[in-house]
C-alpha cells in the first residue's frame, strides 16, 4: 500500500543569476558572467558600467552589489565599494554559500615561485604573462605587496598611470614603508591611504565571503572602532560570531547595534536567528524569535525582508495563515519578490490549498531572472500535480529540477511517479538514487517500504519481506510498514508472522497526521470504509487545520460513491479553507 507523504520541507532560497546577451546596456537581458569576464580581463571601468546597469535593473540582487563593490574597490573608490559590499551582505540570505573570493591557504613557497616567474616575464617584456603570474600570487595571498608592486611596475611601463597608482596604493596599505620608495615619487603619492571604516569593513566582508570568519571578525572589530555608532558593523560582527557558535559575543554585538540605532531592523532579524540557533526547538526561544521578528516589522513596516523572515518563521512552525499574511505583505511591497512568492506558494501547498499554491508558484516562475525555474519551485509544482493525479506534468517538473540539482527529495517524488505508472525498474533506480543522496537518512524507512512494494509487484516476496522489515525496524510505529510486511507474510502462508504484525498494528495508536492517513488507508484496504472515515474524523478533530485529512476523507467518499458524504465534505473544505485574496 502506498503511503501519503506529508513531510514538510522548507527551503531558504537564494536568487539565481541573471542572463545577459548582446552588447547594449540600454535594455539588456543581463548575464552576470559577462560582467565577471570584464573583471577577469581587468577592464574595471567597463565592468563598473555593466554592474551599475545590472544593479539598477535588479536593485535587490546580492551578487550584483557584490561585484559592483569589487569594481569600485579595484578603481580605488573605497566609499562606494563599502556601500555595495555591505548591501550584498545584507541582501544575501545564505552567505555561507557564497564563494567568490579565493579561499586557498597562504603558501609562501608558491607565492615566491610565482614571483620568480612573473619577474622573468617582466624582464623579458612579456607583461601579459607577468600579470597572469601576479594574479596567481594574489590567489595564494590576497595581500601580497610584491604582487601589487609588480602590477604597479607593469602598468607604469604601459603608460597606464591611473592603474599603476591604484595598485601602488594597495601595496602601501600592506606595507606603509613603501611611501619612501621610488614608486611613491614616480606616481606622486605623498601619503599612505587612510585606514578608515570602509577599508576595515570591506576587508571583513571579503574574509566573511571567503569563509575566513576569524579574519573577518578582526576587521569588523577594527571597523567598529572607527565608527562605534554604526549598527551595520555590529550586525556583521554578530553574524561572524554566530558562524563560530559564539552566541554570547553575538548577543553582545547585537546589543551594541541596538544601542547605536534601535530602529535598525536587521538587528532584530539577527536576534531572532540567534535565538533559533542557540536553543533550537525550545518553545521559549521560539517565542523570543517571533517577538524579535515582529519588532523588525514594527521598526520598518516597509521592509519586505522583515516580512519575508517572519513568513518563513511561521511556515517553519506550520502556522500557515500567519505565514500567508506576511508573505503577502512582502509581495505588496514588491510584486516580483521571488522569495516571498515562493514562500507563499509553499505555504499554500503545505496547508493543502493546492489551487492557490499552483497559481502563486507559477507567478513566482515569472519573477525568475533568466527564465530557468528554481528547482525547489519545480519540486513543489510536481507535488501539486501528483496531488491532482497529473503525473505526466509532475514528472516533467522533477526531471527539469534534477537537471539543475540532484536532490534526494526530487528523486523520491520521481520514484513515486514511476511506481504509480508501474515502471518498477525506473522507480527502483530513482529510490536507490534518493537513498544514496539522503545523507540525513530522513527518507530511508520510506524508501525501503517502496522498494518492498516494488519487489512484491515483481513477485519476489522474500526480497519484499526483507525490505519491509528494514522499513519496520527503522520506524516500528509506522502502521503502514507493519501492514505491508503482514500482507507479504500472508501471501507466503506464514500465518504466525502475519498475526504477529497485525497484533503489533493493533497495539499502535495514531499520533501524527501521517498515522491517521496510514490507518485510514489500512482500513479502506480491508474493505472497512466506515472505519477508515471514522479514523480520519478523529484526525480532523485533533488536527482541524490539516487539509490533507479532509481531502483524504473526500477521496474515500468518492471511491464509495457516497453522494451525501461528498457534498458535505466539499462544503466543509470550501468553508474551512476559504481562498483568501
């Protein structure tokens, strides 16, 4: 017997990169890689034009702000660089996933080897090759004064005085004594560039992006010394401390942020994250997190990100009405806010409102940046299609999602579709792939149950029993696993084993929504429709907001052609889960 899976999977989704084709900046279809290529070619002014246009078209894209900040930094416009790097930092929901800066360890010998090669090419007048080795030095050591001086010499030789001055100033930031060098005189540089808040904050952000959290902290602390009334830097410090699980210092930093500006809403968002990190699952921490997120909305009721965070909080806690309300508020502020549309769609799906769920997820697909649908969104569209018995469309969505990301949940849903279509070989392959990718073993029992069903359908009952026993041993309180095992024993005439499993089922009582669905399925399979419906009514009494129970009840009435039951349940669903505009 197949089980009805209601496992909640909540995704915090980063925005995908935008696509660009063509040469005009007037109305481009942006492709981030074009701008990155300009940076790789050291065409920083051209790259600056590109990313400035990109950010103007996509003001809430963290990657665009990050690269624009790097452009300004390479052109020695530190104030503007700081603004955009800070913006990128605040916009990115998953900073730990960003890896755009070199993360390699410092290797002195490698740097020296590259320096020797770079100097050899420089002496031979091959400045292009020399620059390549200078860049390799900077990948090994991003603060290599030797590399900066070498690039200074190359650009000076090429009569590119502006670029030469930029790299000499970078060298000066690393080694102040270079102010007395011949290059300071040649380039008319008379003082060491100022070590200000922007410098330290930029360095901190760069280290954070590169996963050097301790290095980032050192710079953030220096930045805070420069501007002790700036709440942003204390939030940066707190994020770094949270990465190190140093919750005490994270809280101290956030308290300083509040003292600096009590209306800076990012502080309250980070306080909520801190509560959820340090005491995950505790009701007291959950309550505090909720209050902090509500405070974030209160201090800035026009912040779509505050509403998004609050919506995600309620979604995680299965409070779908509140989640929907906050996601809708975020969408009111920005009608193309992808994360909020995605969150709203997921919330609708999880509460069982499939019709509104598919509408919102399809709208979310139009808010995507390059036409490629987010794989998690495709997964939820597939779940909606499965619920509506539209397996062909669901399969299309899942295959597209898997082309972008091999995810165990996607393979699991695909396996269920193949199983429904009686393509048992493909189903088995999909379930085994899901098991290989399921590093947390969340789906292991379910997968063994399906593998048992496949073997049973293939008339290999001994293998089916082995699989069902694995599922039962992993979760002995799941009635459907015991029932499937009992049926397999019965088919082999092993009546004692059959009776043992049936008695074990009788000792169980439904506790979760899934349990009520399982017991209902078992009774219906045994031709006891009335008791199956009674079990669902008990589940509805305990979980009155779980639409999936009402839908299961409606299916039983339809299967038994009970017109009165169909009419009453449809009316109940319509009034209980009324569509909200």
